[in-house]
């Protein structure tokens, strides 16, 4: 993946956008309080985090998230449509402005499944480069899976000798088996990966194929069965995962954070209460059942779901249910973190910021 920095006197593209230009190295004295940015453009969401390193991690100084549905229609087509592209470009311009305002000197800007699948994905990336000034990198499935692990592995029970981590996305679902006891917290958690997979199914594509507005229990089971078939090869490779001491599931995505919010009966979403929450198997089942009993308008009126995700959340629950059936566990830990955090951790680890006493 490429690194980009904001140049002091950037050149202009033909459309007037000033691109973030790469540099080989930053002076050591500038690294003390350097701002890092991580942008994750998925099938459904455009998310940005801007952070500064601290002694043990990083401090977020700005963030942005918008549902853009870039992959809208990819469940039945092979092209990004113009309306989705325009929504996404608008969001990316906001991200670029934030990065400039915060003086970002190093960034990772990635795109995932929608751009991997679409025949015009490369053309979209070029349009963003010329029109917005961001060099999107379309990452492969393994990179995406490893980033998901890097971003949320800190929430794994340190006593667990086996953990299955999953990230339910808009167009794909990444899943990995971490085997063995956790090492030092600063150690790269991907070294524990015994098996991984990227399932070609996400909340957007699954809902488009099965319907997401009014979902009957029979429709829900049909979605679970489709996911289970795609999950079967990984489930076979990782069959021993659930037998290890203190095994548990660790999930990151809008699906699992919504399940957590429903369980907590939050009047509005509160990240501090959701990120790191432990839920029992029965609690997860109850939350899914409660959602299955709701109608589209009820989900849209729920502030922890919203109109933009009301037709997608049950497809996400079906993916979660397939994973739970393949890997029975008494507990699930909820992560409101993922690829962006993984990108930030990797950049800071590469720069050795936690090896320097100057970081504060």
C-alpha cells in the first residue's frame, strides 16, 4: 500500500484538485506530533480517522463517516452506477479537506470490495485521483482481512487461546482464526492468524439478492443458508478453533454494533458503551429475534439504525448467524473499530513511534 503526505506546495491536477503527494521520509523532529489519516472506502460506507500517536496507541483528532452505497446494484450488475459514484466523490472531497485542515503528513487511502468487483473500478479510482486529489488503492482480500484483525485484536480476551475475528462489510465479509495465546500487546496480531477468508457476500449484496425491506423468518433462513455455503471451506479449515480454552468470537461492523445497541436499549448510539462490550450467546439471539420482529419503518425510526441502514441490518444479522452456527461460542465481543484503526496501527508501527520517548 502506498503512503501519501500533504506537500507544502502541492501541484494541481487538470481539474484543480491538489493531490496528496508521497514523500520517502519525515524528519525525526516532525514525527513527534505528526497527524496520520486512514480512509476506508467500502461498499456501503466512506470512513476517515485522523489521529496522533500516544505512548500506547493513538488519539483521534478528527473523524468522518458517511453511508454512500458505492456498491449499490453490484448484487445484480458489474458496474458502479453514476449516482453512487457522485455520492462517493462528494464524501471523499470532505475527507480530503479534513486531511488538509489537520495537516496530515502520512495517510493510507484504500478501497475494498466494490472497487474490486466493478469492471469500472479502476476508472473510478482514476476519476478520484484527478478530481479529488486522493490516490485510492484497491486492496486485495487478504490485506483487508489482516487489517480487520490488526484494528480490533486488542479487544480479544488475552486468556483466549483461540479467537475468530470477523468484519461484516457491504460487499464482503472478512474472517480470520487467531490461534495461540496473545503475545505482547505491541506485537503484530496477524502473526497469530492460522486461517483466513474473504467471503464474497456482504450486507448490500445479500439484501439486494434476497430483499431487505420486509424480511420473513423464511427469507432470513435463506440468507443464512447462502452465507453458510460460502463459509463452509473456512469453517472446515478452522474447525478446531472453538475447542480451544476460552474461545470466543470477536466481531466488527455496523451489524454487531447495532446488535449491541439493541441489547443495551440505547436511545441513541454511544460508542463508549458499545466498543468492547461482551454479549452472551443468548443475548445475541434475543437481539436478532427482536430485529426480526420489526418492520422497515420501525428500524428506520430507530436512531441506532437509521433510514440508510434499515434495509441492510437483517442481512447483516444473517451473516452473523451463519458465523455463530459454524463457530458456537458462549460469548461475543463487540468492536466499534476495524480497518481504519488497523491502517493507523500499521503506519505508526512502521514508523516506530512507540519506540521513541518523544511520543506523547
